[in-house]
């Protein structure tokens, strides 16, 4: 479990990076269903990353 907001943000950025790599492969292979799922997951991660107030208190 993340201890502070910085650590939590690092985890969320890691998730975004993984999703972007999956998205690249899905685009190359024409996997439309995968692209739809990746887009939904990216929105969820971005919501957590940029929400106000932050997920954790300093």
C-alpha cells in the first residue's frame, strides 16, 4: 500500500505506462475490443491521478 501521495502517483503513472504499451500492440494488431478496454482503464487511472482533493492526505 502506498505510503504517501508521491508513491501513489508513481504507481498510477506505472499503470498508465503499461496501458500505453498494450494500446500500441492493440493498434498494430487491430484489436478494437482491447483498445476500448484500454481507453476505459486509462480514464479510471487518470481520474485517480488528477482528482481533487488528492487520494491521500499529506
